[in-house]
C-alpha cells in the first residue's frame, strides 16, 4: 500500500480536535489538539511546489473564505476581544486553504483521505465508546470529575463529532480497500451510533440522520434492498432492546423528551424545558440579541455590527450579524449554507466530494443552535469540500477529453 502523506494530513484536519481531546485525557503533558492541527498542515503542504513559487489556482469559494477569515481577524484585533485560541482558529483555516492549494489533490489522494480519516476517527470512536460506557463522558461520574477539575478533557460534543465523521467515512468508504477493512465498518457503525445516541445530544443525532438520508438519495449504484433490510434489522433490534433493556429504554425516552421540549423552546414556547435547559438558554440569548440590536445599534452598527464576540449566543448565524453586521451574516450564509446547498444539487459528484459535502451538514444544521461563527470546525469541511470538488472537476474534464473522437 502506498502511503500518501497529504491524505493522512486531511485525516488529521478532520479529526485533530477529538483526537486531541482523548490524548489530553490520556497523556496530559501538553495541549494535543494544536499539535495535530499543525501536523495536518505540515503533511498536506506540497513543499516542492512552494519552493518553485507555484501554487494551484484557488477556487472562488476558497478566495472568499480566506477574505472572510481575515475579516474576522480584523474585527477581533480592533475589538480587543480576540483570544489566542480564536486567533489560532482563523490562522489554521487560512493555513489549511493554502496547504491544500499548494498542489491539487489527485484522485488517489481523495480516496486515501477517506481511508485515513476512517482510521483516525475510528480510534476516536473506540475511545469514545469505552469512556462513555465507563461513565467518564456523561453521567454522574463525569459531572463530578468535571466539577473537580475545570480542565477535565472529555466532553460529549467532541466525542459525537468524531463518531459522525467515522460514520460518514463508513458510508463513503472506497470500494478498492481490502475485505478485512470493509468488514470492520459494520461493528464500527454500531459503535458510532452508540456514542451518538447514548451521548444524548440532539444535534449530533439529527446530523447523523440527515447524512444517512442524503447518502440514500445520492447513491445510484448501491443495492437499496440491502440497505432497507439493514435498516429494518436495525429498527427491529432497537425495538427489542427498548423492550428488554431498561438503560436503553430510559436513554431513548429522555432523548425523545429533550428533543421535543427543545424544539418547542426554539419556536418560543418557554413553558417546558429539557433537562439541561440549554434550549431555553438559547432562546434567552436570542431575545437578548434582538433587544440589544434594537436598543443599542446605530446606523453604523446595523451595517458593521457591534464587534467581535459581543456575546456567545449559540446561534452562529445571528451572532455573525450581531458582531460583524451585513458583511458577517452575508459571509457566513454564503459559505456555510449557500455553498454546500448549491453543491448538493449538482449531478455526478464523486464519492469523495459527497463525503466532504456530508461533513458540511453539521455546520449548516447547527447554524442557529450551536457554537459561534469563529469556530474553525465550521469551515474545515467547507475548505476540504472545495478542494475535493476542484480535483473531481479536473478529473471529469480529463475523462471527457479522452473520450472525444480523434
């Protein structure tokens, strides 16, 4: 097997944060996530092209995304609210763009990217399932440890993101890989769903469902009867577990209740609340933002916003406007929402492009209920999607030219 370092680098770019979380817990000698993210850029960069002063043409979306990152850096520097961590977020996004643009990826590197991401995210899934089962990520023990140590590393959202990445790799795993690796996908898919479901967070479950539905819609050459049989078997197994396993039953009931109450909260019903109260807090933050805009914005604020990280709203779309005005919300909407939607409607997308597009689902679906607009994890899948799409278009063009009569 030929080892392609740029493919390994892409794997680290997509899994560096969750991998770093587990390494922080197991080997707390340094902060591992920045190490893995720096390693990803080092591995992806094509140095011979750079030494010759060459760089592949950046696509329009990557040029725009680079400008948007510099816009956020500018806002952060003039506001005084920029932290070292946030600054490294923006620098990583820019570095990832230029490392990928140093030389266009080959078709083999695209397939290998899925393979190595599967390996790295699979390690995260194994660790996530192990620590989740041991009560070290959610539950009373985790709550106690987190209160005893403010630097406690393990948390469920990062674990769930790794499981989602691993699950997506399983769906789009290259057919050229050996049979042993293919067989590993089945037990790994069960562990992915275990982490996502028993983690109890609504957004990861919704994202996983949408990714799977998108896979079903876009794959023309799969044996759908096998998929339907697998889904039916999963439903029957889940029904059996629900009726026979009290822990599973309580988890499903709690998740369903919290999801229902959370949806009601998002639409303004504050008479009910989930156990964590997170949805209610998000509604309060949204109301605070609307009130702040009406009471404090001048004409210039309506155009340029109130400044970097005015308040963490857990609503990146609204916060992009609150902080950066029309430029902020336009950039966020175009990159995180409009671009992947436009790509999704294109035909004859490659397997690797569909993989990267599926990973972009999390950023789009969490635009009004999770995180903030400065998290690089929202942009990493988009950067990789644009790079993969550029390679796939070149490949398709080459095939068409080869097929032309001479």
